[in-house]
C-alpha cells in the first residue's frame, strides 16, 4: 500500500513525498454465521451474513487490544486512527464493536471501501454445486480459477492492489475478509521479497 504524495519543485526538479501512517493494522471480521454453518450461503446473500454472538464479543475485545497497541499501552497522548471497512454486514458489525473502544476525538475518519470486500464466490451458493466447483478450482489452480458468476483470487488481488490511497494518519486499520487479507499479505511479500506467484498462490485463496 502506498501513501498520498505531494510535489514541490526545487531548481526545476520535481520531488515526490509520501505520507505514510505510523502503523497499518489488518483485521479480519469476527466469527460469522457462515463460519459455523456453511449452508447459510444458500439462503442469505454473502454481504448480509451477520456475526455470531461470539463474533460480536471477539470484535469488542479486539477493539480494546488495538487501542492498547496504538496508544503504546496508554503512554502516548496524541495518537489517532483512521478506519477502512468492507461494506459487508459482518465487517460493519465488527467495526461497530471495535469503535466502542475509541473516543471520537481519536478517530480521524471512517471510510467504507468496496475494494476490500470478500472474494465473490457467486450468488446463492448451493452446497453440492459449490463442492464440485471447488474440486475444479483445486485442479485448475486456486489463484487464477474464476468462480462462475464470481471472481478469481487474481481478481481480488487486482482490486485490493488499487486500494492504495492512505491518508496522512498516525494509524490505519483496514478490516478485511479472508481472501483480500491474504492478497494484501501476498502483494507485500511479492514486492518486498520477490517470491513467485506459484510459491505464494495459496496466500490469496480464501479457505472457503
């Protein structure tokens, strides 16, 4: 991910300056109904799958733990955060619970970012059909296989890679789903350590 850049001219030369946050925190949503019962996807659109009661509790605890980190265990007095969140119900609910740990004066802003949504596996996901589709994916390759009416992990990688407009914030927390989170980690690893796509193919695949 890259920060915003500014330009100034000195002796005819243009210089680019990036403003990056002190810390970027990537967080997955709490436990959802789909995590404990895969049949939920057959009757409920993926974006409407809610958190379980345990998922709500996980999100509350995560909020206080994150606050502990960004405030340096209460030693720092001038910290602030900026939140990015997927538009899915389970991520919105997770952020709502996390937000209880943060006073309004500490939050620079909250942005709903569609590019970090879950990988699209199709519309209503009938169990038997999805089982056959996933068997085909394993034969084809998890990174490049595109789900019928949905996306491939490569598609997710492309859109997550465009989520690069970071503000000049002290701390940024982006709330992800499995596949986008894997793709962010994958992209960072490929860029910084020059691994090949084949070596890191599984990093971008959702466990679903």
